[in-house]
């Protein structure tokens, strides 16, 4: 019957979760819009993220000019997130910081994902020695604490924005590379790949036509899910003073500056930017997962 | 006694083709069977045609995107999700198709039953060594796994055992053995619902055979009826009979209709030589003909 | 032409050979059935004959020469589960043309409807998918077909349809067919000669 493979897969998944839903029309009605709702949520998040990025990029630096008449004000209608010790609006600083984080995260995760793709595919296609070597390398990489590794690399590359970007880019690919390797290995062993070989198709042709298209959705979702990691590490590193220089409007800088004033009761200096960063990260994560379930309709229980 | 009665069961899946295009696939339509205590009833049809879903519907373990219609009765009482939950694993047992239904991280003995005495009984009965109880699923051979799955199903002294394709992967010797177990279960008074794609197996070991076509059962015949084409009641059963390698290997034209595009009337009408105008308008109601149930207006 | 397996030894694990010194041969136009219970190594032999597995020792020869490693293989294997042998992301037409470009007459002879070409595997039944797998394997370069339980998962009517059609085409083209099956009755119907694998204990 049509769709039986998918049906049975779903039936199987259902079996395992022991879901009871016989003849319950109510549940059904609620499910109608679940996919659409998820897609709309995804779109909304995307628009918000885009707005933060563009907003931050468009805001002139003059918006961050010091104004000592407005020094250290708590949150109000005029200054939503309050102001800092130089009288700068914390909302503007936060938006600028998030925008910068997004940019850094984007660059770092794209480079990381590309490394992951190259390494993962090499490992899976090369088999034997190449695979062993790559796996060993990944194990070594994973055995070093992540933050320490980023710090070491960023210091080795002259610190600052460039050093940190390198640090972020070359440390985030490991888990995705593992996933890609596993996926490629799995597809390679499929009967339709063997059949393709017997029809006289070359390895390169098979990699291009069969394997790559299968990997792309995984790759994109993996890339988006790298984003939050990269952003958190960027902020963390900057907070510790190994990342972006103090003149940049980064969230990490804001947070580390705020430390001095927290004991004075200026909670807004850390609370709002910190909360905004967490929300940003959660939104990106949700966006990635939404895209995944929309790309793989048969595997998602959405 | 009727242990389980399935009346006009229908089942559809809400499916997604792309990100948003959705359609309903009706997989089972107007399916009716009755399983009695002391017998093996086989449901035989091509694999992937939704037979397993019948089992899942009875057990109440369908995935969330399934919509069902029709009625199920357990010993005359309506089989509600609540009752299903109460019966599952006790009066209502399931022997699944594959090893993947065992938890890979738990020793098999614990997965069969927590009652040590019962475990010893079951292991003795199915020729499993005591040490096996301490092993993990991946350490078992195919035949041993099958026996574990069977003993797990029987641990609660079930009234109905549903076996979904219990034999593929077993050597003929072990398959025979497995089927003998089901025979014993039936002889002890319980009902066995055997779901299989192997019509030969169904005829050999079951008491009655329900012929499954395009998501419905067109006929429930005694297994002995398959000895002679003329004893069968439904035109499709006869087509099936003639297509068996030992009975002529005749390739009837046409194929089963798709879940997405079922005919309005009798599901077999487009391929049936006895088809009349009536047949294309409404599905036939089940009738009893010569001691078997059949869904055909022309059966006599 | 002659397809030979000579003294094939094969094992998945060291020290446990599933095939021990197995030899057999098929000629063009011959129909041979390989019968035996599951797990006896008949599917493994099918894979070896099609060049998918390399035997531990022994050879597979086509007219005295080894099977070509590159290019279209004249020995084609058809699998038990067509849904695994077709890329689920490809429309069936694409999967079919991956092997060769048959004309409409050929598709008709196989009972493939043109609209199926633009559908995905999950939208067809097992029998329909299997017709595509057979069509792919019947390229002009094909000399031998290895049919590994190709109708086991199908209903008997579809089984009869597929084998009747396959045997007709094989006869027209003088193809050699090696049918792997556990069903003795089916083997009798489709083959002229039967090789039986013993049951392992």
C-alpha cells in the first residue's frame, strides 16, 4: 500500500511510546494545526533574530555615547533596561551586543560546519586508516575541556576578535563531524548504493547524487544548532577577558563590566542582557529543531 | 466463546508528504474478524499492507496520527483504551515481529516476567537454559529471541495472543516449533491471532484463515477450505488459490488498489469477473456462507 | 555465456565460514533455483555472485574472466526488499533511469504504469516497487539475474504476475536466472534445476 514504509515506521515508533489514541477525535482536531503552528513560530523567531541583527547593525555608534546626566538609572519607560555607569542606554547596548553575537556566531558556525562536513565525509568515505585517524583526532579533541581549548587557540592567534573567531570555528565541528560520519556510513551501506555501483556509477557520482542530497538537510540543521554553542562560548570567553576587546559592544563585555556594580544593587546591568542572551540562544535552538521537523516530515511526530 | 470481535474497523493515517501537504491514507476499511477461544485465526495478506496495524489497533498502541472507526469487543464487552491498558501484557499478549521490541539494556529474564517460578516454568517449556535469563538481548540467537518473545507474551496467562509475523528468520524446523507452541496455547483454551504474509503457513497451522485484501478481510474460511478452490467463497480467495505455485501459478491481472484511491464499492470489484453494478456502488456486508464469513454479494 | 562460482569460501566472522568450498555454474538461458532455509548462506552466495561481496577464497567467473569491478555489471542482483533498493528521496523514474533508459513498450511489458515514474517509493506498493527494481536490472548489458527472494514479501497473486513476466523476458533475451528462495513449490515452478542447501544445526 502507499506510504506503507512510513506507516509502519510510525506504527513502530508508536508501539514504543505506547500511545493510546483510538477513536479520539478531540486529539485529532488539536493536531490539525501543529505543523503550521510550528512553522509560524519558526518564522517569527527568524524575523526576531533578523530584526535584532539588522537593528544592532543599523544603530549608530552615537546611540552609545556617554551621557553622564543619565548615569546608572534603573529600568524605566525611557530606558527599558536602565542605563550604565556612563549613562549609556542598556537596551541599545544589549541589542548591539546580541547583533554582534549573531554575526560572530554565524561566521564561527558556518566555518565549523564546513570543517565538520569535510572531516565527516573524509572519514566515512576513506574508511580504514583515514577513518581511524579522524576518530582518534576527534577523541583527543573532545578530551580537552572545550573552553580551555578555545582560550588556548585564541591566544595562539593573537587574541582579539580574530583569535576568538579562529578558536570558535576550529573547536565546534567535532560533534557534527561525528554525526555526519555516522550518517554517511549508514547511507553508504544501503542497498540502493550497492545497486548504483553495479549499474556502473562511479564513487564520485554516488557521493554527489545519492549521499550529498541526503546529508544537506542534516547539515543545515546541524549548522543552525551549532549557533547557540558558538554564541555562548563567544560571550563566555569575552566575559573572561579572552575574547572581544573591551571597546566592542559585546554581551560578554557588558556582563563582565556589570560585575563591579552588581553589589551596588544595579541588577539591571546583568539581568536584562543576560536574559536576552539566553532567549536568543533558545530561539535559535528552537528554530533549528523546527526546521528539522519540517524537513523530515516522516520522522517527526509533529 | 468469542474472545475478540472486530466490527467494521477502519483506520486512516494523517500523512505528510512535504512540509505542509497533508492527506489521509485509509489503511484498513470495514475489517471484521472474530477470534474464538481455542483456535488459531490467521490473517493472511501481502506484507506492508497494514495487517500489523490491526494488531496495533487491538492493543491500543497506534501512533498518534491514526484515526480509527468501528468497534472492538473483548469477551462481549466494549474494548476501550482503558480496558486495553488493563489487559495489555496480561490477558492480551503480543508477540512482536522483531528483536527491537526487547529492551537492549535489561537482562532477558526480567523482561519475560518478574516471577522467578513462572520464569523457570516458561524456560523449561521453551527449552531455554537457565543461564539465558542472565543474558542481554544482543547475546541471543534468532531462534532464542523468538522463544523469549513468546515466553514473555505467555507469562501472564493470556486469553488472546497476537503473533505478528512470528516465523520469518527462523529455519523450517524452528518455525514448525514456534507454530506448535501457538497450537498448544490455543489447545489450552486461549485464542491466537496469527498475522502473516505467508499463506502456506496460515493454511498449515491455523484453524481459520482470514483473507486480507486492500485493508479489509474479504473472507474468513476454514483452513481446510483451501484444499479445493470450490470450497472458497470469495472471488479473490479463488484468485489467490490459483496463484499459488502448487495450484497453477496463475497470474491474475490487476493489483490491489491504493490506500489513497480505494474504490467506493467492493474493494475487489475492479478486478472481479462477477462484478455487477451493485458491487461498484456500496461495499458488501459480511454474510455467513457454508460456515464461513464472506464479504461478497455473489458468494453461494 | 557461463557464470561460475568456484570453490567459494566466505565467513562474516573469523573461523566461522558460512560458505565452505561452494561451487556452482549457470549458463545463459538456464533457470536455476537455490533452495534452503534462512541463514544457510544462500543470500550470501547471491551477493558474491553479483560481485557485492568478495569471497575469502575462490572465484566468480563470467566466461572464464573475473566480474568487471567498474562499469555496468552483467550480473545483476534483485533484492528481497525493494523499498531498501530504491533511494527513498528519488522519484521512481529517476531510480529507473539511473540504470538505463527503457522504452514505453518495455515498461508496459513489466506492468509499470507511466504515472508511477513521477512518484516516490513510499507511494507505491511492494509489488510495484519490485517491478521497478526488476526493470532496472534488465538493462541491455545484463546477462544473468540473481533473484534473491524477490517475491517473498509479496502476496501470491503478485508473485505469480512477477515471475511469469520475468521468465518470459528472460526466455526472450536468453538470460540466465538464479532464483534464491525458501519455497520449494515456487522453485519447482520457476526453475529447471534446483540446488538445495542443507540446514545448518
